[in-house]
């Protein structure tokens, strides 16, 4: 049984810098994900550290925070049937070399670090991440 969900998607600095926003949005829209809200922002390293707090014990944490705050990003609320799983499927594996054909990361990712997009990994995290960027 599929239900309508919301998830957070971030188009990361490497993809924004390469003017890939419209191409990536087209992938979401052509796969029945609606963009309910979006904004282009430039977050600070402290904000990135707060956002990625779940990864703070991992060796890549500092680089991840530096990268996400290195340039403008586009944050979006995507909505659709099984949006969390669908978005993750469309993104592909974290490492673009391991990502499936025609996934966003396979098409546009540069490296495991500069992989163009972020997407929530669960419904609980989607709610937290949407609230992080879109507090009403």
C-alpha cells in the first residue's frame, strides 16, 4: 500500500555550481514527485554541522560539513507516493561509481563526497530535515 509522503531533497553545491538544478528537478517531476517548497540558500558550517549531527562520529563528518556549506544549495520538499524510497531510488548509491544507470548520482555525481544530491533516509528523518530548513 503506497501512501503520500514528503521527503527532503538537497541539490548540493557541486550540482548548483554546474547549473544542474533544472535537470535534477526534471527527474523528480517526471517520476511523480511534486516540489511542494524550495529555496536556494547558503548555510554556514555550523548549520551544516547541526544538519549532519547524526554523522558526527564518522571520519567524513568534518569534510561533509565543510562541503555542504561551501556554496549555495537548493533545498526542496518533495511529495508523492512513497516519496522517501522513490527519492532514494532516483538518487542512486552514495558513490556515483556504484550508482545504477540513469540515477542522479550516476549522471551528475563527481565523487562519493561530491555526489550532487542528498535525500532523507527515512520518514522520521524526512520530518526532522524538512523542519530544519522549512520551519513555519
